[in-house]
């Protein structure tokens, strides 16, 4: 179990990490999700012991490891860049942490072959990393992290430099690898979809703060504040400022739409309403869908789905619709909002009442 | 980025600290010690205060030598830096030409100072030297033993021949680190050859040029061996630089006090000028 | 803007290519429309960057010709081809201001100052860097720098084509959305001929009118996003486009009957598979219906990815991916049906049409 207690990091006058608490259990996969410079790498460096926290303490299995150097901790790290020993074969690359640990030759051989098999590297064991594709190089780095048998494995955007399709395949393999060892895995990414595909737990980061931590799908469905909701949305979240008055959400005193049941208890007054693009549709598919008149901007088609950018009362929204819909720009159309999934946030950005579990 | 505190690090740098202490710090202290005392031999010393400094700073001999040094360094920089950049720009970026050029460029750097001096001394002699004799035959009046101008030209040409390669190699290293995409983008943007140099190559060479200028300045300001071997500081005092004067004073005349005071002044001047160069050349970074 | 003709182009990096294997780019013979937005999509090493470099003039093709509006430019250097290009990593002029960076290509071409100012201000507005106009470009973040690179590619309006080489690699996901739709809008507005190289299907499909899918040095399909999705002409297209990709199951075809393992499906036509050694059935996960009726299936794992669920199952001994909507239910004793209109039959990896 890794515990961060009130850990912070400042460099000069700059705050890299605001005081934060985080508890990661053994055998879990934990995603750090946030945009570039949100503090993901800083937090990982603190966890690894590469940097010393400016305040707070770090505990591993109850033991205070705050001042302990990285060499004295049992940590493995994989980076965005493919880092391998260029002069060594893939076999020796994978074997290197065990050689340093002084394992016997038979154990090394067994472990290397097991890891190579797991990561589909067996045919390339005799090659040097520079003669491999990017995906194979990164798999070599991953294999090295696995055989190290570390209790904490840190992966800093490990798939960012790989081809899209390869990413998809490795993403599927990774949770399987994680499940096999009892280590704590921490995985940093900028992509919400990657977090969702990996599952596990997610901590959302924004400007050096951990805004929320919990099971990935929970954080996605029930973000605690607008910032978290925004961080955890791809395609981007649709947001609109409204005023609640009785059973209606008003915009400039014109009814935008009716307040759905799960938000009925909300106090009257200004609120920020947000929802995901796939909760807008061209046809009233869901019961209780609310008709919304919009003006179309542009359509993007991905084959299975279309992203239709629309303008509602001066606010730009994206609608994600199944199938192919190449709608002419600058046309007035009616679309339908599935209000059961609306999220509401108060003026301070905190979630007022998220969608109840029954509707999700 | 702040690193974990590690006491072992001190043990690792200890040998260097000891070496620096014995090779730089302690001799420097000795020099400071000499500069404020007088001696008539027999290891007897008398307190002299700042007298030696006053004497040095009021001696025309010192100021003449200093001026010669400054002129020499500025001429050297004005020739070697642009020439070095020019050669580096025209060196091949790939293929068999690269190692060939690099070896050719490194050759002068491998030759010891005094050998360079000797080579040029012989090369330039009017009676037996190839260069001197050829120039003589062409009717050009060239004799570094008699003409101060010829002596200066010889020393400058020697230094340029010896040290331009260093500038070339540094600039070349800077140039090859520029990704191809920059050149492609510049072509697409319709940039002229000059624009490519001005906006891509020069900014990317900024760092190495700083090193090149500092190294060449400090080195040329301390020039000793070449003029000593070739001209011995002459004809007259025309190529007597500070370093030569210093040695004459300390070893030739055994004036340890004034020599020590002069070395300190000399040292401070180099420090000051290097700082000026550094500040001027890095001021662009601070704005960004 | 120009029409681009690729006339029997082949390229090999080594000298004297003898067999097809020696070519990094196998024969490409296509005509690309004036004002079209094309995306070259494929995994690394598929030849897409080679093809882009042939168009930009950084690489001379070993064989064939390239024409802009009917004019042979095969032997013209890059700077004479009148194109703009945006690279994968930001290329900026460090010592210039943001404004001067954008004005640079125009000043080099002696565009009048007033015109330069107008265009640069437009672009600054578009890439949202108006407030940074007078800042030195050196101190900016990677994605701001890349926005400058994009802006420099878009600032000229007289180019034959604008080429993009994976331009959004260093951009954060949220900014990608903004920039992508701005590019699309710009294309609508000005009708530039655009060629966009990427390995990211979302980028390719949302950006382009026509997507050129490349695999192993060959163009395997050129089509609209819808065509690629609904009728992938090669199993590679099926796999590469869509996430998860198309399910490709080994099959046997007898007339209009398809057999997969112990399951038999009827088709509305008899595909002509000829004497193909390998016959496969392709069905996208979006067109597999999970319910209480149909063929038996064994569910291994359900991945809830928010807006939909991906069900990993085994069907007739083969892995099968199924996409279920956010609110869709997964019955305990689940069965599957394939949408008959969405089934494709592949003979030796190439699609066999209905008409055949």
C-alpha cells in the first residue's frame, strides 16, 4: 500500500503539487489523468523517490519512505520515450534488472522467457532495440519493468509515442499484465479514453491538484466538480450556464429545458449544467428526451459515428451520433437531449447533484 | 530539479577538489602572498603593501603589453569565429566526407604549441623557409625578424591556422543537431540562404558559439608560446604580450613581487572580460 | 489550389530495386481533386510519409511522375512547388516573435505589408495566440509552438496544396478537438487542397473527405469515411478503422451459406470466392446484436468505457468483440445476431462484392 500524506512539491516560487493525500492499494491499476503540465510527472517522481517532497510524507506498507532514494526503493518506471540499453540485445535488456539484483542464470533465463512470451517478444530476443519497431521497443521496456518484480510500477504515458492501433492492442494487454503481479501500478495519461479503456482507479489532476480519486467509471459518471468533469471528457464536455426557476432551466429568461427528476431538489438560482456529447441525439430515442433547437456548424464523420458541432443560444456544443450524418452547416434543426444524464454544478464549480445510479 | 540529498556525492568529487586546491587555489594564494612583499633573495621577505600594484598600473610597459593583448585577441576573434562558422557551414553533413573533414580539422589541434611555433618559425624564414622564401621571390618584403607588421601577421596567421578548427568543430556540432524539418520548413517558407543562417542556424549555434568565443578569448589573451618561439617578443617589443612580459620579469629579472602583482591584475582582467562576453552573449536568452 | 496527379509512382530507397519487396512505395496511380481534403492513414512503415515527401518534393520517386494541375513537377525542388507543410514536431524560428514567425513566409514572397498584417492577425485569432503576438517564440509551450507551425502552414492563400505530417501529435486531447474542427472549417471556407498524414483514425476520418488507407507500401482503399466503415475492401482496413476493429472470422462459403466453426449463416447472395485459399467473414462490433435470440456466444469480459460498453466474447471458438450502447443491457444467457447487411466476405483478404 502506498500512502501520500499531505504531500506537496514546490520548486522556487512555483507550486508543482499542492498538498495532496492519496492511498493506492497493492494489485491495483491507478490512472493519473490530466492535461500536460497538470502535475502527473511531478507526482510520479515523488512516488518513485526521484524528487523529495517539499512537505508531507510518503509511506509504503506503513513504513515511512519519504527520504529514501530511488535506488533503495523497489520501483520500476517506463517512460514515454523508449528507453533501452542500445548496445544490449532484447534478452539482455530484459535480464538487466535481475543481473543487477544478482539472480542466478537459470532464474534469469526463465523470467526473461516468461516476460518475452507475455509481451510477444520471443522472436526478437537476439536483436538490439534499435532494430525493432517503436512498439517492440516499448514492449522491451515494459518487460524490463515486469521482471524487476517491483512493488511499485510507474508508467508515464508509455503509449503516447506509438501508433494508434498498436496503442489499442497494448492497452488491452496491460491490465492483464497488471493483474498477474501484485504490484501497485500507476499510469499517467492525458487521454480520457485511455483511462476508461484501462479501467481500475483514476485520479484526475488539474494544475497540480488531485481533484478526485476513485474507480474510473465512477469518476467519469459522477465527477465532484466541473474541473474534473472537464478533464475527464473526450469528446469535450458540453457546458451551459443556466438559471433554475421552479421546474425550468432558463437562459436569458427563455426556457431552455425542463429540470429532470434527479435535479428537482436543486435550489433555484444560477447553475452550470454539463453533459457528454453522446447524450445529444438527432431523434428522441430516450424517454423524456428534451427537444432543443440549435444551429449546425460543422460535421465530422468517423465512419461509425458523427460528431456534429452545433450552436445553442451562443454556446458551442458537440453532438455524438451513431451512423453517418453529414449535416449542412448553418441550418436550424431540432436535436434531443437525454436529460437523465445532466450534471449540475454550483457557482463554485462543485457538483450539486450527479445523475442517480438508476439512470446511469 | 532538486535531487535527493546524498552524502556519497562528496566523496566522489573529493579527488577533483583536492586537485583543484593544489593546482589552482594554493598557487594562487602564493601569488597573492608574493604580490604584497619584496625579497632580495635568501628567502627574506619584506612587506610591500600595494606598492607593486601601483607600480604595475603606472608602468607604460604594462599598458603597452595589455593593449597588444587586446588587439591580438580581438583580431583573432574577428577572424576565427566567422571563418570557423563559414567552414562549419560548408562541411558535409553526411557520407564519407564527414570523417575525412573531421580528421583534417582535428589535426592542427593535435600539434603541441611549441611545435606549431617551430614549424612556422622555419616555414616563414626568408633563407630556408618555404613561405618566407616564396614571398621573397615574389618581391614581397616579408621578414618577421625585422618588420613588426610581418611579425604580427605571422603570429596571427599561426594562431588562426592552429585554432580555427576548434571553432569549426564546435559550430559543426551545433549545426548537425538541427533537425532536418527546420531546413525543409525554411525551404517551404521561401527563406533565403541568409534567412536560414540568421533565423535557424545562428540561433541554434548560440550556445556553442558562446563556448567558442570564451575559449578562444581566454586562450588568445594568454598567448605565450607562439610569439616566444617565433619572435621572442620582437622585433623590439612589438609582439611582447603580457604573458611574455610576465615571464621576462619573473624569470629573467627575478622581480617576483611586481610579476606576482601583474599576474593578479592579468587574471582579473581575463575574468572581467570573460564575464562581459558571457553577459552580452546570454542577454538574448533572458529576454525570451 | 491544384489537382494532384500521381502517375504510376513507385519508390525504393535502395538502388536498383528488383522485386516488389524492394519498394517502400508500390505503384500509386491516382488523381486527387482540386480542393479535396485527403488523409493518408496507416501504421508506421506503410509508406504514407514517403508518399507525402514525394508530393512535397523532399523525395524524388524512383519511377513515375507527379503533376500539379497537369504541370509535371516531378523534378522541381520543394521551394519551387508552391506548397505549405506542417511537420510532426514544432518548427519555429526561436529568435522571432510569434507575429514575425507567421509573417515570415509572406515577407519572403514580398506580400504587401498591409496584406501581411491582415492575414497574420486572422491566423493569430484562429490559433488563439493574439495575446502572444509580440512575444518571442522561444518561451512558448510545445502545443503553442505547434499552433504557430500550423499557422505558418495556413497563412499563405496561394499555395497548390497544404501538407500535414501528423501535426497534432504533441497537442493535448482537448486542443486537438478545437484545432481539428478549425482546420475543417478553414477547408470549407477556402477550399485548399489538403493532404494529411496520420496513424490516428479519428484524425483521418474527421478531417478528410477521402481517406487513403495504406498498408505495406500499398494503397489498399481510398474512400469516404462511410465507405471505409461500411465496406472495407481489405481485412486490414476493417481491422485498422474502428475501435475495436472489425471482427474477422475464418469461414467456409458454400453458395449463399457461410460456416464459421459449428455455426451456419445464410447470406442474401452467393459471394464469388473463386479459388481463394483463405475465406473470412467480417462483421463490425457495432453490427453484432447482443440479445436473447440468435447464435450462442460466451462472454469473457465487459469493458465499460463510459459512452458504450465493449463486450469481449468467444463465438464458435473465435474471439468476437461486440459494442453495446451506454444504457444497453447484457443478458445472462446472451446470444448474438449479425446484421446481414453489414456482413462482408473476404477472399484472400480482399472483399468479394455482392454483384460478383
